[in-house]
C-alpha cells in the first residue's frame, strides 16, 4: 500500500516506517523535525519536511503521495508539559490533526491509523484496563488525544473514513537501527540509561507516596517494534475502532530502575522527589481486543528484554542521532 506517515522521524514513527518498508509498503514521511531527526527516517521512504499547521501544503502532500492509508504519529506527548502549556497540546494534537484528517478525506484515503494513549482514560476504576472503561483524562495531553478520537469517530460516520485509534501504554525499547532520542528527555527508561552511561548523576523518582505497593507509579511498558507491528495489522480492510496496546503487566518506577541495574550491571543512584503533575498512579493494559481482533502478539513481553534493546541502542548511540 501507499502509506503516508506523519511523525515518521520520531521515536515510534521511525520504527514503524522501517517495518512498513520491510513489509513492502511504499512510505511517504511527513515531519517538521521539531522533535524528530532526519537521520531517523528510513532511507527507503520519501521525506517531506512540513508542519501540519500548513493546511494547504499538507492536503497537497497527502494527495501527491497517492496515499491509501495515513498513520498519524506526529504530536506532542509529554504529560508534564501539557499541564503547563495546554494550548500547545490542543492546537497541535487536535487542530493540526484535523488538517490531516481533512486532507485524508479529500484525497480518498481509506484508512486512518491514529496514535492515541492510555492517558485518555485517566485513573482507571479497574486493572487491567480494557477499551470499555470510561475516558476521564486528568491532563491536557490525554484530553487532546481523546478529542481527536472523537473527531475520527464522526469522520467515520459522516465521511466513511475507516479509522483505528491505538491507545498506547508506555512505548519503550529500540530496534537495532532506531531508538529513543528526545531533545529534552523526560522519559524514565532513557533517563535511567543516561545515568548508566555516566551522562547523568542520578535519577529523580517523581513521587514515592502514590497508593501502590512501593509508593511509585506503575506503568505498562511495550516494545516499539511490537507497537509498529500492530499498525501494520491495522491496515487490513475492515479493522476499525479503538485498541489498547500494552503488555498487560505493570512495573513501578523503582522496579524499572532495578531492571535497568540488572540489564546494565551498573548501580543507578536515585533521589526521591515530589510527584509530577498529571501522573495517574497505575496504568496497566488489557490488550485482549488487539490480540483477538488484529491477531497481534507482542514479541517482547519481558521488561528486561525491552530494556536490553534500549541499552544496546544507547550504547551504540550515546548522543542519540547527533552521532
Ligand atoms: N518518572 C520518574 N522520573 C523521571 C521520569 C519519569 O519517576 O525522571 C516516572 C513518571 O512520573 C511516571 C513514570 O516514570 O510515573 C513513567 O514516566 P514517563 O515520562 O517515562 O512516561 P509517561 O507515563 O509519562 O508517559
């Protein structure tokens, strides 16, 4: 298929583009390189540097690519930042995403695959979390993704645009070629690995008074290659709706730090710090729907294996894509 991928120079997008190319798809990547890296774009893909704000050019790019499917990764994705700058999140993650959805409808695109998030649920009433839970986000990041899920539901109903909204839990790990490099890193695993590389003195544990067994937040970490494979499955005609993507197992911040120590063989100093605004205490997926309806099967269910792939990439690229 001809697949138009926004955010294909970013962390999850870069791995998905590479997997799409491996599967024989023709890929066009749109990215404004605000967070992404040009060298993270698989050389087999076409590249267009463009901001989704540029409505007319986006429409033209989608049309020119003869896209049959759009996969939309490009978005802001930091919970903490969304609590201090909500406008940035609503303008880009909702407003600019509508430019892309309109371009897709105008170009006759059949399938729209959207990177949503478990942050659309807010603190859940039950664990593991399935897709039927009420969505009550507690940060503008989650709210912005929920708003665009609703846009897609209406575009499906009114324009016949088939969509898949993947609610990711915590993306982690690396492929041999592509890994996680944010210009300002705020994510737990890469920060801990920076400590292991000697680039950072310690890790701050952001909240140790949560209602969890060790007082730190629990998250469900899912390997990016597994995430990428789900997107490829979603391109099949007839697949439509909302799907959680996670491993079904939760790890606390302290457990992740301990797993990183085990994988790297390096002691990780830490300091207990106050909570970060907007963080729910515990998010763990039930991905049964994706497993049953997509035939999706995670290949990296173990946290140590996920961290091992990230550690291999960071050791090879201590300065990320700046090497
Ligand atoms: N976290 C932490 N120290 C850090 C970065 C993150 O304790 O330096 C915690 C954060 O509060 C959350 C978990 O690690 O509970 C995962 O955070 P991350 O930013 O990696 O992903 P998020 O769950 O926000 O998408």
